[in-house]
C-alpha cells in the first residue's frame, strides 16, 4: 500500500512563483475590460434612422415636365390633307375646325350641274342603246321565224310537186297496166294528194298564227313607242316652261329635246316596222294559200286521174306531157327551196347588227359609270377618324383641281402624336 509524502520546500517555492506570474495578467485584463465599458457608455454609436423623413401616404397626380427642344407631330398616317380631284364650287361644308369626324364621313359637297346633265344624257343614251338592242334582238327572232316559215313552205311545195310527179308517172305507167292496177294506183295518188292537201292546210294555219303574232308584236312595239313619245313630249313641254321661268338649265331642256327626238324617231321606226311586218305576213299568207290551192289542184288532178283510170287510160303522148309538166313543177319548187335556204345567211348579218347594238350598250353603260364616278367625286369624305385641324376653303368658294388636288381640310388623329 502506497503512502503520501509531505511536500518539500523546493516544491512549495515553485508554486508560489507561478501564482505570482498570473496575477498581473489578470489585473491587466480586468482594467482593459473596465476601460472599454466606460468608453462605450460615454461614446454611444450613431442611430442609422436619425436622418429619415416620414409622412402620411396619400393619392395624387404625378406631373413630369420635359425640358427639351423639339416639335409635336402626327405619326405616319395620322394626319391627312383632304382635297378635291375635280374643279367645282363648294356647295356645303359638313365640318368645321375642331369637329370630330369618322372614317368615311361626308365633310364637303361640290356643286357641278354640268356633271348632273352629263349623267342624265349618258343614262338617256344607254336607254336608247338598250331599246335598239331589244329591237334588233326582236327583229332577229322575227326574221328567223319568217325564214323558217319560208323554208317549210318551200319544202312542202317540193314534196307536193314530187308527189304530183309520182302521181303523173304512175298515171303514165298505167298505160301498160291492167285496169284494176290502174285504178289502185290512181286511188293511191288520190290518197297522196289528199295528204299533201292536209299538210298544206296545216301549214296555212301555222302561217296565219305566226302572222297574227308578228303583227301583234309589231303593234305592241308601236304602242310602246307612242307612249314613250307622249311622255317625252310632256317632259319637254314642262322643261321648256320651267326654263322660261329660269327654274332649270338649258342642258335640261336639251336633254329633254334629245329624248323627245329619239322617241319620235322610234315611233316612226315602229310604224315602218309594222308596215313591213304586215307586208311580209301578207306575202307569207298568200304563199301558204297558194300552196293549199296547189294541193287542192293536185287532189283534183288525182281524182280526175282516178276517174279517167276507171273509164280508161290516157294516151302515151298525153301521159308524157303530164310527166314533163310535173318534172318542171318539181324543178321550180326546188329552186324556190334553194332561194329560201339562201335567206338563212341574212340571219348571220342580223346577228352582227345585234352584236354592234350590244357593243353600243356596253359603251353607253361605261359612259354612265364614268360620269357617275365623276359625280361621286363631288362628295368629299374623310379617309380617317380624327379632328379637323385646318379648313383651307369656305362654303361658296371654288376649288380648282390641277396636277395636284387642292387641300380643303386637314384631319389628324390626336391620339397618334409623337415628340
């Protein structure tokens, strides 16, 4: 078991010496801490919020002024100088400086009475051209009807002549036939001639119907032309009275006079046309009647041939003479048919006349459209929406349009400005 030993004198001396070294250091640290605390108390740190300004928050406007040299101008397309494309007197202004206008709004109207008269004249010319075109078209239909009727009549005549020739040839052959055969052939000839007579009568009825329709159409055209002439005469008289009192211009009277002259000319043309139609209708009707008479004669001849066949036979010389006569009639009928077919070429010439009338209508319509477009230029409208900034001319002044349109009004969109 170990035992504790008492400290020696040398060990006690070393411990005391170590303690004597620590004491000064501790004192120094205490003094330093006390000095720092005293400095802090006598020298406080600056307050970071000492220089801040405070106030109550309120709502208001913020104004900012720009101090610079420059100009306020409209953006591209925001300002328009509106002028006139034609020369005329300002009849009325529908806007003033400061007025608000919208795109397409009427802002001025020019007075050009000459354009009004030109438009009425162009419209009158268009009506006359359309009337002529209608007449030409109606004439073509009538001519085609007449040509077709003449061709049908000529073909019917050829058929009748050929049937007559066949009848006479058959009668000539009867000379060498027995009596029963001769009688049968004669009966057949009678049937053929009776059929030709029926055809001729049907054709006569058709020609009479066509004739009545043609005359009625021509009479209606004449009545319409007389009605138009009476109306234009009344208009001319009224305009002459108004012109004498100074209420209308001379151009109005001239236009009425031209319209009256045209309507009177149309009456004359319609009267001449109805005369031509009646003459042509009479000729066609007479031809159809002649065809019926010829067919009746053929029937009579066939019946006579039947009677003769029943009684006996013709002599050879008489039969040959009848055959030659029938052949001559066939040749004449064929020549008439060729003449009728030749008249068809006249229809192509009529078509050319209609084409010329249609071209005249198109030209007149183009003139009406052009004059109306010129007249529309008297109505000056704003191309944009904005405010009227400048009014260069006043109501009653004359705008002279030259190489460039004179400025009448300046309109700008004040929402599209730039500095």
